[in-house]
C-alpha cells in the first residue's frame, strides 16, 4: 500500500489508501483574507494562533502554512515571504504538535520554511511546468520531503482529464529521475467547479481511480473548489468528499472548522425576532440563543464536512469500531453527572449481601 509519511517533531500523519482520510487545514493563508493579511504585515499573529488551535481541535491532521501576503510597503514576495514563512512556522509548531505543509509559489519561501520546520513537512507544491520542476524537485530531494504535485503545466489547466493525468504521470516520472519515490508524490488532479462544468465530479472521481491504480500515488485537492459560486456549498462539499474518498482520494486541503456566529449576525437575528413580536426569556446568553435558533455556535467547532469525512472513514473501516466517530459525536457529560450510572445512580449495580 502507498503511504506518504508527514512528520512533526513528535507526531506522524500518514496519507494512504489504508489510512483514515487526511485533512490538511487550509486556514493559515492570507489569500482572500484582507484582515489576516493586514495583521501579518503589522506583525500581529493572533489570528494565526487561533486558526492553528481551532483546526487541530476540529480534527486536522496537518496544517497548511501560507505566507503569501502582498505587502503595501514592499510588493516583492521574494523578499517578504521567506522571513514571514519562517516566523509563522516557528510560532505554529510551538503551539501545536501536528505536521505542517509548507505552501508557496515562491521557491525561496519554500526553502526558508524547510530550513526551520521540524520533522518531515509536506511541500506544496510542484507543477508540470518545466522551470518549476527544475526548481522544486531538487528541494524535495535535498530535504527528503513529500510534495504535492498539481496537474497543470506550461499550457495551463486542461479541461480534459486525460491531459491532467498525463501531466501527473510526467511529474512522477521526472521525480523518479531525481530519486524521489512515487509514495512521496501526492497528486492534486485539480477539481473544477461543478457549477461551471457539469462533469467535474465524474472527472475527478475517474482521475483519482486512475492515479491510484496506474501510478500508485496518493491524492489531494482543494475540496471547496467543487462548490465554488453555488448556494449551500457545505451541502455539495458534504456529498463530494465521501464520494471522492470512495474513488480513492486520500487527503484534502480544506477548512475543518465551522466559523463562529458573529455578534453582528446575532444582533440582526434578535431584531428579526423582536419585529415578529417574539419575547425571549430574560437573561438568555448568546450561545444559547444561536443554538435555539439553529444559527450554529459562537465557538470554533468541527465543520459539517468533517462530520461527513468521519462517517465515511467509519463506513470504509478506516475508523475501526467507530472510535473516532463516537468520540466526536457522543453527548457531552453534564456537570455533576461524571461517574453516574443508569437512572442517575452513582457507581455500578449494587450486589445483594
């Protein structure tokens, strides 16, 4: 069985056909997050700290680290990304013990991350573009790390799945020339938005099967790409992930956390309720309020996609006896009920003397 080993200083994550699906948390990435980008430029890492802890608590096995901030003061990423990447990696691996995935399009930032990252991180990424292969594969060999291989090349991203397979095959073959084994290549076959291409799901399922059966490699994807631009994205993602797992996909780069309900949304909902003439119980706290009205939670909790993944792991016997499913789904023990038996009795069944 193909197994890709990713390690921190103290913990190992294995991506493999016979392993539970590996969730790579994507939140530590300033792309499209203006607030986080501004914080990082100002040297504020508070959101990074929260995101690291929340993703691990939600069940992420690996954390993706991206330092791609476009500084207002210096727009040159070759100068800004490497030191920022090192700062984030040092801070995150001081907070959590899971392995890391070093994510950048800037080769110098990838190497800067490799220099300070403990263990055996996953490198994200290499493509089939010739100059990228020549820059990244020597790094992969030098540091003996696994790498994400994205199925596009100098011609761009093809809508033809046969072309994307051919690109992946070429990357695996070029990696072999550098002495990099196939089990250290995790292929991203590129998930297209289902809203733009009706066959996107069928394409990726077929591609994953071919990658597994013909190349013997593990696979990953940006899971949320499938639902881009559509309503109820969680509903689509929740169906897509178990189906992709059934086709042989072994990991995904995704958000494992349900984001907390904001005070603004709570205020809006309370205004709606008041306008409808509904009177709330006096002293109701906001967490009780959002749960009562099905809004979610004010806390960072494990997302619905994680629920679908855990169920699929159980159903495919990658969660023997359902231990992980039970752990995350059993009702919390209420205060004062620890150690109480059935019908509220303390201790076990009494024996007659």
